[in-house]
């Protein structure tokens, strides 16, 4: 579990985050949503220690990252898996070499042990036998799955995903959402997903934090979001006629029960 308590962050006198508090639950997909420039990326970077908040606390399972020594922070980062927006694979490395990279950096396992672990995570993301392929030979969805494999190869307690469905078609996006959700439950990780994808919100949003102009505007689940009376949230979520109709249909179905 990750607790965020009264986080403030400014750059050159411009307030980017103001008094944000939230709880990211273990075993759940915790989504951070908001328009571009709302502060959600800065919030995430504060959580992983890339930015230092001006004030507030970020608690990883009872330990405040702000009070940690550099050695303690390094130990924490080893427990954090990262899935980047563009997958961030090394083009000159094979799939296997990309996934080996964190194992080479952070473990003293034998090569046989590391390769066994690589094959385990490749099986988990349904890419068995792709070890010797290069990123240029992969589709966008396959690259994301390799990115997920690399992110979980060290058995992290925390998984951060930055726009995991960016650039993917709707069908592939659903597969990536399902994979992230399954891995979160199976490994009982605390998963944080920064996303603009409203399908992801509805499909895997166990806990959702909506950030608007640097403040937490709303927090709840995907089951609660369609009943929200928050005007700003509704304008963001149900911007299209299709989603407005979907909301009305879900509310009608709920009222029948």
C-alpha cells in the first residue's frame, strides 16, 4: 500500500500539486486520471522519488520515502517495476536481453537462473519463444508485453504504468488492461496506472484518483464513477455522446436491480 499525505509541489513559484492525499491499495489497479497538465505525471514522479515534494509524506507500507537515506531509496526502487509509455526497450538488444537487464543490474543469480526467470515472465505475457527477436520485429502490443515482462521480472511489490495503452488499437488495449489486472491480482502488487484511456478506467479501475489543476477532485471505483455528480469529473469522463449514453444505460440497469 502507498499512502500520499498532503503533497505539495511547485516549480519556479508555480503550484503544480496542492494538498493531495490518497491511498493506493495493495492488490488493486489504482488509476490516476486527469487532463494533460493536471499534475498526474508530477504526482507519479514524486511517488517514485524522481521529484522531491515541497511538503507532505509518501508512505510505502509504513515507511516515508522522504525520510529514507539514499541506500534505503535504492532498496525501495528495486521493489518498483516500471512500464513506460513507449515501452522504452533497448533497440539493439533482443527481447531476452531487454528482460535480463534488471536481473543483471540487481541480482547475483547465475545466467541459467536468470534465463529461467526470463522464460517464466515471457510465458506470463504470452510471448513464449520470442527471446531472440528484436524490438523492431515486434508489434506495438508485443512491445508493451515485453515491457510488462521486464517490469515484473524482479517480482516487484509496486508496479507503475505510464499510459500503457498509448498508441494501441482498442482490442490490443483491452488485452494489455486484462494482463495488468491479472498480474496485479496474482502477485498482489500495488499497481498505479496513469492513463487517459476511459476504457481502462471502466475495465480495471479498482481505485481511481481524478486530478484537476493540481488538486484531487474525486476518488472512487469504476463502479462508483458513473454515479458521480462531480461536474468536472463528468465533463472529463463522459465527453463523448457514446459515453454519455453508456452512463445512462448503466444507471438505468442499476436502478432496475
